[in-house]
C-alpha cells in the first residue's frame, strides 16, 4: 500500500500551475515535480529559492533516488555534510534555508513524500 493511498488530496494552484498534493502539501505523484512545481511549493512555504536552496533540493532528490525515502533531520544533515562540506552540513544552516522543519519543508519542495516521524 502506498503511503498516499489513505491521505486526502488537494489541488494546489500557484501561478497557473495545478498540483495534486496530500493534506500536508506534499506532491502525491513524484513525476509531477519540476522546477516550476518546486518554486510553487516554496512560495507556499514563504521561501524564495536561490542557489543554496536548489543545491539542497537536488541533494534530497538524489538521496530519495538512492535510498527510496525522504530523510529525517539527522540523515539529511549528514548527507549534506558529506556532499557540501561541514559549513553547509549543519542544522542551523538548513534551518535558515527551510524553516521551521528543514527535513519536512525541503522534502516538500523537492517533490518528495513527508519524511517519517516529521511533524
């Protein structure tokens, strides 16, 4: 059973882009993700995407492809640290980019399911 089989569906429309999302705002279909979708999802979170955000989003998508899951905070920090160095692989850095919950918000923008155990 897909984790989205039991969630409510909503159509999110931002800038003429319609996306089917779950009750938490995560895309129901990963194939619906695009840079435009990411921008729309980020806008819903009050985030203006720049290159710092994009590099984390790209890493999250890579993580999901490799491990077939969305990382919670500790694995996200560890993965970012291993790929982008210790300055960017810190909770405080990720909190500044994706408040208030970097693992949840960044996964949402990356078009991934909500990480398990994320509020």
